[in-house]
C-alpha cells in the first residue's frame, strides 16, 4: 500500500504540474487545496527538492515550482523516493532484494515467478503514469 507521505507528494506534484512554467506556489496554498497538513507538506517538499523534482524561491513571490516537465515525472519515480521497492515481496525487488527465509529454491519457486510478473506489470503502469497523465481529462 502506498504511504500517506507518497500520496501527498503526488497530490502536491500534480498541483505544481498544473502551474508548470507559470510561477511559484506557496506551501500553504498547496496544503489548503489538497487537505494536506502544512508541516507534513513542508517535509515532503524538502525531500522532493533534494531529489531534484522541485525548486524553491524565498522572499516575495517565492514558493515552490516543478523543475521537470510533468510528462517526465512518473508515479514510479515518486513511489521509489518515498516508499522504496515497487515489489510486493522482497525476493523480486531489484534495489531492495532480500532472499525469502522460507524459500528453498528461488529458481523453482512458483510464488516468486508470479510475484515477479505482478511487479513487472505494476512497475510498467507506474512508469507510464506521469504527472501529465493526471492533468488530462
């Protein structure tokens, strides 16, 4: 299941994508429009900024803005940043791989084989779903 932090990050990024290239948005405005606690959103935006998805400007007219084209930021990118592996079981994860303690042979494990398919399909859909996807009717 996607964490609340990841969900809020996607919601905030959608708002920023709507105003891409049109200026900065205040954290308070994003938080209010998406029912996200402001302090929680500030933490999320800092993670997104460190990861290079958003930029910020201080002072009058300041706020946050999307650094990348909305079509290039995918749900997979954001999910990995906040929630880690897309895989449902650790033995099919790429970056977060762990051998299952109760598995005798990964090569013949039918659960691993099927969960690998699920992971690949999920990853494909998440990579094909960009911020731009959320803006389209």
